[in-house]
C-alpha cells in the first residue's frame, strides 16, 4: 500500500467516524423528544445532524466534490418542489407553512430541503441494497423502490408537522384511513418528487469514479432508526396509534425486506 493510498484510507475512516458521530448525536436529539416537550431547536438540530451524516457518508465514498454536488442537487429539487407547491398547489395539494420552522425563502422554511436530504440519500442507499444491477430496467425499479421508501416516511412526518402547526392544508380530505388531515394528493406529490430525486441520485452515481462495494451503514442506520423511532414516538410521545400502525405497515414494506437482506449478508 502506497503512502497516498494509506492517507486516503485514513481520511475515509475519519469521515466514516464523523458520519457515525453525527448520526448518533442526531438520533439522541430525536430520542430526547420522549423526555421533553420538544422544541423547534431540537427539530432543526436533529435534521441538520442527520443530513450532515448523509453528506459525510457521500464524501467518504465519492469525494467532497461529489458530496457537495449530490447534496445540493437533492436539496434544490426538494426546495423547488416545495416552492412550486406553496405557490400553485402542485404537486402536493394546496398548503402553506406557518413560519414555525424558522427562516423561510419564498414561503418555504429553509430547514425543509435539508430534511429532504436527511432521508432521501438513505432511501436511495436502501433501494440499492434491495435492487441490485445496472440495467435500465433495474435502475427504473430501484428508482421506484427508493421513491416509495422516501414517500412512506411522510406518513409519519406530515401528521407530526401539521399537529405542531408548522404547516396546514386547505383541503385535507380525502386522506389515508387512520391518518386524517393529510390529503392523498400530498402522497402522490411525494412519490413524484421522490422519483425525481432518486433519478438524480442514480445519475450522480454514474458520474462518480468511486464505487462503494460495502453496505452504507450510516445511511441504513438512519433509515431504520427513522422507521423504528417514528413508530415509538407515535405510540408514546404523540399518542397517535393509528399513524404508528399505518406508517409502520407502509414504511415496513421497505424496512422489513431490508432487515431480511441485511441478515442474509451478515449472518
């Protein structure tokens, strides 16, 4: 091993450690909601930390330039979709932010595109574990799986944010059974935007010369924590058992096959 290779390996390991630290602290902040009343500062801090963990993982896998371009692209797609959605009602339905999530630009809270990055990259990495291959058909299926993996999270997220008064819908019905107040158009919009993000991530992956052959442990941990933590929080902190059930089933269509695949890899 050359000196240059040793330095690159050491730098990669340091970035992995930093990603783990950001992930663990972010999870701890989210878990603290069970013991506190929950504040906007806690919400923003946890989102920034977990998005930062995703950014650091991209960096260690593909380099700083790739991490910046990939993260910026995901956040740009998420932000533009939200800005268009607030202005026109497409593609999510007519809704508005209350301003409770901090600073806004074009009526969209700036933490929102960071939240898209927080779970979009983990959702794509999960899809890569579940759907392997590089053919056009396989990539299309992976994009679909990743879009579903990301959209299913919103079954947990939107009720939480609406109950907290961070945004609201002009026409909240018809909605999912057990998840009132969130229109079905919202999930259709999420599927569309999520698919665009997954398509972008697939494209960015083809432009990177670095191929990561190991399991993306931090992104996978973020996804599984989000799934488990959302169920527990809705059963306890937010007292919404039906949301826990419906979200648990829908997001579980990704989380359970993922766990089975991970077990088969590591057993």
